[in-house]
């Protein structure tokens, strides 16, 4: 069995009486691609925010790499190589694609203020490395031809890919992706899926992703967790989830709509 | 030293010939004030243009630098250089304290308002603490900087000699800032400006780096304030007024924020151009108020970035790929 | 005791003008989300126009004042159209900075036209009245009466008239308001006009008690900031309460510590509140 990487136990979050996340437990193992699905408002993003420190849970625990990270600041969690992307496109819009990804390498800086003012050897070597890494990451996400474009001028699909590239540039151990394929067309969705598979294989990065496109999730993920009204209603490999009665009810039942936006 | 470095070094050295060419003290005066406010505006640009923090209290640091170094030299009889160092140190500590108190909680206009209120508290302290600051009357006959050579003292009294000093500081500050904004630190600042959540998600401690930006910026503002005080030789509580708050804002926004070059362009428009046109001071402020307004509405990135766009049309862009290699502009 | 009472009365008068200035500031912030730096200049211009009308055309204080309020409302309309409306949706900083530019323009324009020297605006209501040892003037009473009347009227307008409904709808949700056919950009213009009128009115009322000078706007706007922070940004009743609190605090501080301390107390209150409770003492705790 692979190593346990992330453990969420009894995570609960109330927003003024609303139980956005309600006693959720699950685990992510090293090297997996895991899916987190559920209808709109199920609490997926809230759970991501809890894991990455953007919200502290009302109760419950998040354990990453055997360390309790509950309530830790987002930047500290990122330093532990747990990095997330955002549901709304999120990028440094006034910068070029290249500078966006280069900014993502922030944690790999190995020089100080003095080095940068005097342009010491250490500075130049480290910057060269980071720029190489940036270029590599861009090539990985098939965006190198766009590297001098201003991020705000990118198409929606490319903005999503840029969000992924920025996160990837941090060299994470666990990557949390909030709807990486939302709003992408068929071709772009397939490209995204193949990039994610490559990332997992080549870098050994573990991925936990939220997605409404079930075909996308089923084709990628080994393990899927289903949330509804903040509660975990099912967990298991794609085949089991597909047939799970509660999941079928939630996704096909008449009182829920599952529009992906 | 390779060829391009040699050319760069020579071109910087050549700037020092400016004081030799300009013998007219009037033009010397205009240039000195220009240089001092370029430094002041550069310091604000780091905060406003790069980090996206809007400060209406930059005069705190400008004034603190001016007052502290004047008091050091005049009352404690320290040399200018030691006084400057201490003034910069004091300002850095004050900026750190202000940053620690305010930057975590306050964003946007709230920080702008508080920073202005802090400036007014400084003004009050300077007026009330008469034994040290001479109160409302201000400090007069601040001595010019001196260099103590073995045989004789050289005082930088004339416009020509003072111009040497301010040019040296302009070069020093510009180069340092240029290197800073093109390093990981500068990228952290830009990331904060562009979106704090995303910045935090990639490991940037936004609060810490905002504080660093504030302290660096305050240090540079203190240098310009000190140079200002020792040049005009008399300062008063007015140095903390809205006027000194608005000058760097106008210069940076009209010139172009987040570019460094903008400070040079804006200050040239503000301090050099009117000398040739001969406006009344109020009319000058009306015109620059209008310029500021038009910049904000029609050209939010300022003149410098318009120039940048033109440059990008003709030269390779940062990150552009040419012959399979990424070009990186340094 | 009498002295303290007298000072407190003066504090209330001062606070009422602060409240009048701040209520317009707060109104605009509540509806448009803009902190208008040029608000103080509208206050200053109101007083200057009145002074000009009384001097140049021999109008009475009351008529000059009324016309000045009208003119400032029109000026506010224009300023909103030109400098605030077009950049309202860009980012939160731009309208603030452009109103700052307006403030520079207006203050220096007035200084160019009228000079930097202080000017007087005499009022026919400066006759002192003595009530149980308290020395009042009709002008001061006028300020209190106008203050109360205006705040009541403003609250009434916002609660129960059509334009008030539009203002409230727009402040709560611009998109929803535009869906039911409210033209938000025209609403903003109205809000700006009302606020400008209030600013001018307070300038005209206070001017006879103080001197007119071109930088009086920036002094007033800072007080306005303190007051709206005290009362909670966006709350009009809060602005009046905040104004009274600040006015009294200033007067009491001046009595006990000397007049040099009068202004700094407001700054310290402002800094302390923003650091301690950024939404203001009476502000809502939403975003
Ligand atoms: N900051 C907040 N304050 C109050 N309620 C919130 C907040 N954030 C989320 N919620 C509520 O919590 C619930 C869960 O929201 P969440 O964004 O986690 O859902 P989601 O599963 O990501 O949905 P979607 O698929 O639409 O992205 C929703 O009802 C939402 O309105
Ligand atoms: Mg979501």
C-alpha cells in the first residue's frame, strides 16, 4: 500500500448555521489521482479552503505528511508542498505567461536581498535554474508558444492551464485542483486530462481534484469521494461510484440539477 | 568585466559630468530638486506600483528622514553620513512598526487613510516636541554634507557639488531597486499586487513581504527626505502636509506606476518642464491635478508603460522564445 | 462647570457640521463604494461661492447660500459624470485616486482665483444670545437645527421616497437593481449631487464661525474620514453620531490639554479604530 499523504478527519465548517462541510473523513495516498465530486454548493471548494488553510474548520483535523496542518496559514502549507488552484481563474493578470510561472517558483529562491542587488554568482545560477524550470513547466503544459503573452489576453482554456502551470512551478507534492476542466471545450478537456496524467507519472505528484465533468473524473481518478450537502455520501473507485445508489440519486434525481458552469 | 558591463559603467560615470557641464546655479537647483524627488517617487513606486499598496502617508518617512538627519547633524553634531545612516535606521524601524500594526488588517483605502492619519500624528509630534524639533518654527541652518579628507574638509555647499551627491544617490537607488524588482523579491511584490490569495497559495507570506516593501520604501523615502532637508537647509512641520503626500503620488501615477522609469518621467514633467513654462504655483497644481485625473481615467498605466508598449513592438519581449531559447530581459 | 457646559455646546455645534460633511461622504460610500476625497472641496466651494455672491452681487447670506448649494449640486453632477462614473467598475483604487485628483484641482483653482489669504463670510445670525449663562449665537443654533432637519429629511427621503428606494436598491445590489430597470449610473449621479449639496450646506453654515481658506476642504475631509470610520462607513445616522462624538472629544481635549491637541485626538481615534475594528464602531460586520 502506498504511503498515506493527506488525511481529513471529521472536518466540519459552519457558515452562520449553514453546514457547508459536515463531518467529512477521507484519505489520499501518495501517487494517486483522487476525485472530489458533488452537486453545486456541496462544499467541495470549502473543503479545499480548509485543507489549504484559507479557512479554518469549525472542528476536525487535516493531517498532511504526518503533520497536523489544521488552521495553518496558506503560505506555510504551500511551503510544505501542498498547493492548490482556484475555481475562478486565478493568475497574475498584468504579467506575461512566463513571468506568471516564474513567480510560481518563489519557494525555490535560494538567494537573499544582498545577492540580488550585487547579482552574485549564487543569484545568477539560481535565477537561471528557475527560468529553466519555468520554461520546462510551460512546455509541460503546452504553452511555451504563449510565454510572452499577457495573461489577461489568454483564452479561457489557456488561463485554466496557466493556473495549473503556476501551481506546478512550485514543485508540489500534493496538488489540489478546483475544477481544472470547467468551461473547457472537448479538445481542451482531453488535453488537460493528458497533462494531469503526465504530471502524476513523471513527477510523482499526487492530485486531488474537484470536477463536475464526470467522464473526466471517471477516466482519471482511482478513488472518488462524493459530497452532498456537506456530507460524504460515497467513496470508492469509479466503477463502484457509478453504480452507487445514493450517487445516482443525487446526480439523476429530480430535485437536483447538475449543471456545470 | 565584459564589454556590455564596461559600457554600462561608463554611461553611469558619464552622468557625473552633468554637474560639470551645468554651471548655472539655477539649472543646478532645478536638477537637484528633480533628483531628490525622483528618489522620493521611486520609493513610492515600489509600494504603489509594484506591491499595490496605496500610501497617503509617505510624507511620514520623507519627513522623518529629513528631521532625524537634521537633528543628528545639528544637535548631536554628527557627520552628515552618520546622521543619514541613523535617520535611515530610525525610519526603517518606524516603518516596520507601522507595517506590523496596520498591514495585516488594513487593505486598500483603509490603509491609505490610516497612513495619512499617521503622517498627521508625526506632524503633531514635531510641533509639540519643541526641545528637539523647534516646534512649529522648524529647523533652520541645516549644514550641508561634508567629506573629511586628511588635508581639508570639503563641504557640498554649492549647487554644483550637491548635484554630485544627489546624482550618486539616484544611481544607487535606481540600480538597487531595479535589481530588487527583477528578483524573486520583486516577483513576490508583484504577486501581492496582482492577487493576494494566489500569492499565498504559492507560498508567499503576503503580510511579511508587504512589510518588507514598506520598510525598503521607507528607507529610500528617508534618504530623499534627508537630502532635501540638507539641501534647502530649513525644514518645518509642513513637510508632513498633504502637499508632500501628493507630490510622489502625482509623479508616479502620471509617469507610470510599476515601471521605475515612470518616476523619472513624472518628476521631469513636474519639476523641470514648468521651469520653462513659468506657471504660477497654483496654476501648476491645477494643471497637474488635471494631468493626474486624465492619467487615471485614460492612461492608468502612465506614460512609461506607453513607452514600454512601443519598445515591445520593436524589441523581443521578456519570456519570448527565439531560436529555441527563452529570452530574458535583464 | 459652566465653562465645560459651554465647551460641550460648542463641541455639539462643531460635531453637527462634521456630521453634515460626513453624512454625504457616507452616503456616497454606501451607494457607490467610493470614498470621495473631493468631498471636502465641495464643502469649501459652497462657502466660497456664497462669499462671492454676497460680495459681488450683494445677495443676502441666505439667498447666496441657497444658490451656492444649487450650484454645488450641479458641479457634483458634472464631477461624477466626468471623473468617477467612467472608472467606477475598474478597481476600488481608481475612483479614490481620481477624487483625490479632483480635490487637488479644486483647491488650487480656488486659491488661484481668490488667493491664499483667509476670507470672511459674515452672517446676519451672529447675534449672541445668553441662556442660563450659556453664550449661544443664532448661527450656532441654526447649525444644530439645520443639522437635525437635514438628517431627518435625508433619512425620510431614503426610507420612503421613490428616489430613496432606488438609492437603497442600488446600494444593496447593483445587478439586481439594474434588472428591475434601475439605471444605476443615473442613481450614482443623484447620490453625488445630494452629497455635494450636503457638503456645501455644511460649509456655508460653518463658514461664518471660521475663516475661509482654500485648504479648508482637506481639513474637513480628514475630519469626515474620522467621523465615518467612527460611525461606520455607509451609515448616515452613524455619521451624525460619529460627528457629535468627534466634536465633543475635540473640544474636551482642547480644554484639558490645549488647543494643539485638538486635531490629533481624531487621528488617534481613527488609527485605533481602524486597527482594532476596521468596520467602525457602529458599522456592519459584512465584508
Ligand atoms: N464564505 C462563505 N460564507 C458563507 N457561506 C459560504 C461561504 N463559502 C461558501 N459558502 C456556502 O457554503 C456552501 C458550499 O459552498 P462551496 O463553494 O464549498 O460549494 P462547491 O461544492 O464548491 O460548489 P460549486 O460546485 O458550485 O463550486 C454553499 O452553500 C455556499 O453558499
Ligand atoms: Mg466550488
